[in-house]
C-alpha cells in the first residue's frame, strides 16, 4: 500500500500495513495520516541522551524506555490516534503491543520549529488525557530549556535550564539538563 499523507480516510489496519512498507513515518489521527519530517542531529542526540540516562532506572523497575519508532496509542472520544513521541517510558506489564504502547508513564517530545505548536497544544492535551501518564516533557533544541508537566501539579509547567536537575516520578530518578544536552551544540 502506498500511504498518501493527508489523504482520504485510512483504516487503522491500512495504516499499520502501510507503516510496515514505507520508510517515512506517519502519525494517525482518526483516519487521517500525516507524514513526519526527518530529525536534526541535535534532536537525535537529545532523544538518545534521555533514553540512555533513563534506561538503567527503567530496567530496575521492569519498565521500558522506547524512542522514535514506537507509537503511543490514544483513544479520545472514540477517535483512534497514534503518535510517535521522541521518548516514552512504559511500566505497565500488560502494555506489550508489537508496534505501540497505550499506557506510558512518561512522554518526551523534542521541539522543532515545525512541531512545537503541535507538541505544546494538540499533543499536550492528548497525552495528558492518558490515566497512566505522570510526566510530559518538552525539550528545546536551540537552547538549554526543558519544560516538565506533571499530573501531580495539575499539568502546570516547570522550567529547567543550565545546571538544573529534575526528579522524574515515573522512574523515581533524577535527570539533569546537562545529561539531556550532552554533546549537543546549542
């Protein structure tokens, strides 16, 4: 199947079949697919740094840290949505689908000019509707700036810059801004 971005209605089954046959990733929003652009080196390094830093904590808790090619599934008001977050953590032992997770406790999006508005609004509202989600993190690429939204704080933003560190409830660990931006020129 040849997936055409923003085309007519596509079923979930057609979407998954198409994703297996194409090198371009697509997000799915209730029958409409949207092609995703490529990531910068900074974007990739930030995602890798976060995943690497969280992996040892996740393993101790029998959780998984997944990045880039794994989708999060949401059902909002009967609409099926599949997003590709940059990093996700899932600790639910029953959340084991082959191509997606539906109960992440942590989701990270690395911001780019093309995606920032969607990450801050659309995806924020979608992800925070998940009962399992404890933290949603937005990471800037052009400067050392991390915004953490927490369920326990009613999704109010906390800003971290420079030498700051943040405690992540999902894995009961600390992550520093320095770790996030290691080897990244900003």
